[in-house]
C-alpha cells in the first residue's frame, strides 16, 4: 500500500527530499504522493514534522 499525505501538510518539502523513489511532488495546496511510484518505505512519514504522510 502506498502512503498518502493528509490535509495536515504544511508544504515544507521534507518528505519530498527524503523520498528514494521521487514519488512526492508539490501539489496545489499540499505535497502529493504518486501511488504508482511509492515503495511504501515510510521515509516520508519519518521526517514529516506534522505527521501528514500516512499509510493507506
């Protein structure tokens, strides 16, 4: 299962910088994870200061 980013995202970019799959990109109002590229490693969740990335 891929991770997704909740509305708690503050658009800091920490998750995108840590993603080894380059599956995270800045969206209109928050960062978004491309589920097809996500390897479900949890790197994004580990670095997020507000806990926005969650496993689906």
